[in-house]
């Protein structure tokens, strides 16, 4: 096996695959890329047994073949080479010898036949999604996914298809993000799937802002997405997502409108003196005025005031400031509309007149 590929072609291709390669593996071969050299083309494959990413790039192939090489070492070598460098790969004496300019690197290899490849589900429903639109769906909701929750189905993103479009939902039990869009596909009407969090994070990294279609094949247990030269195959989370509609409060009696940027800046300043462990901040709504307060065990205090559109009785609610900062980072528009009942009930946040988005935040006791 021998081939030559330019650094400016190889490095972006490696970047598409390296995200699924874990730094710590149960099997040594999972720390490797599988490289397959064919006529004029190099195929690169990486996996963690749950998510698999494959991409292709041009290469001058002198001798076809397959092998696996240490993924992160190869990426680091390529990053540190000069721009425009031609890189030669040659398998010799159970080593992959990489030469570039005056540099020579000898990497250990493992047999390509031992590299685990995810089985392709037969059948499945095929459809297309707008690339930029799909990325927007993930960015609006992914931040609310749980991290290593024992309720494993919360460690992912729910995608629900219906006749009106696509709904994405994420929650960690303390907050919920929901976003509707008209990217729906009639062929999968009524289907619910849960994408694992790693798949969602990788998709956010890989998706661009073009209007090109992303080809999707949805099976019973897996999903396959093709974005340009990259193909991602992921297992779906096997579980039933909770009824998220029950979590969203209805007919909240009080509502306030706040300019988003002044609120974000006030939260950032107030958070400096919040309790580092609980990150709590108190929001007190009064006629025309929002008062933010935070304190910590060192008896330090912060207080900010922001003008708002609100006419109602005084209501104070405690929040985790990180939750508010996250949702303010993705809300549409320049104004925030927050609806609430009292200091002990969940509140609903969205951009003013942005009915497609819904963010629910539970209060915290301060």
C-alpha cells in the first residue's frame, strides 16, 4: 500500500473524522483511522462503535490497500507540516512510514480486517433536509441535552416528524428547549427518533450554512446522513422520550418583555458574584423594572437593574444563570418575552413573536 496526498487535501478530511475518535478506548483499534487506498482516492473511516464517520479525498495511489493508523498522532503530524506539503504513505514491515519533505515518521499499524464497521440497515426511509435549516434546528436545542444522566434517553435530542414539519426537543430535567420548523418530510410523518448527544455535537460541527440537501436514511435502529463527501452513521437511542408537552406550562398569567443584549450583559456581571457551585441569580419583576441580585458564601453581593415592559404584581424568581445565558444565546430577535406565574413555577422564554421556539426553565431556591 502506497499513496501520496497533499496536506491541504488530507487535513480537512481528517478533521471531519477525528471528532468521533475517543481519546480513551476500550479497544486499541478504536483509536485508529482505517485508511483504504483505491484508484485515485483515499477513504478515511473512524468510529467509537456508536457513531461512524467516513470521508474521501483525492490521492495519487501507487499501490492499493488498507490499514489502520493512530488517528490523533496522524492528525498532529499533518497539522505541524508546512502548507502545501505532499505526504507519502507506505506500508513497510508492519509499519506505516509517512514522509513529508525531510521528515520521516514511522507509525504502528493494526490490521484493517479487525476494524469494526457498523452494519448498514436494510430498507429505511430516505429523504433530504436543508443543510443550514437542519443546523439551525440543532443549534436552537442541543444545549439543553442532559450529560451522563441515568435516564439515558435524556442524553440525546428528540426529533419528531409530523405533517406540519419537524420538532426538536432537548431537556436535562431542569430546562427544556423546543423548536419547530417546516423541514418536515411526509415520508416519515409520525416518527420519533432520539439522536445520541455525540451525534448531535458532531453534526453541529460538520454542518455548514449552505442550502444543499443533506441526504438522510432513517432506519429502525440507526440513521445515516450524507453531507458532501462525508457520511455519518449513528445508532439511535433505544428508549421512549417523556411527554414533553406536559412540561410546558400553559396560560401563564404574567408576561414581561426585555431587551436581550442589556439582559445578557447584566446577567454576566451579576454572575461574577454568584455562588460558584449553584450559579444562582434572583430576578425580581416589578412595574417597568427588572432587578437582578446574586450573592455568595463570602457575603459578596451584586445587583443590577434593567428596564422592561411589565405591568403586574411584584414577582421574584431564582434561576441558574447558566441556563439563562445559554437560551439567550440562541433566542431569535432583539427582545425576550418571558411568561411566568410565580416564584415556584417554571417559566417560558422565547424571542418576541418567535412562536417556533419555546424554552422552559425551572426555578431554583435561593
